C-alpha cells in the first residue's frame, strides 16, 4: 500500500509541477518552437489555464475572511 501524503506536501508538489510546465511552455514560445498560429494559441491557452489554477490555489491558501476572534468593529445604522 502507498503511504498517505500530507496535504501541504501535495499542494507544494502540484504548484511545483504547474510552475515547471508553465516555464517549459514559455521556453517553447521564446525559442520559436511554434509552427503555426493554432499551435501558438493552444500554448497560450495552456499557460493561461495553468496560471489560473496556480492563482486559485494561492487564493485558497490565503484566508480572506477575518477569524471570529479578530477584533472587528461592527457598525450598525
């Protein structure tokens, strides 16, 4: 049986793989490895999708709502 990984370790590995794939795609574009506009658009779409996934992971890891024990002043009108 396989060992269960810590969720943080999984997230770190996923983000590392996303970054690696994005860098490889950017290098493909920078080195002129695209033969057609269709292929160019496809690669740009992949970069955009990977970037959105990476951003969503970042958003999920950063709490946006104040914690219940935070000192928040409520103003009632």
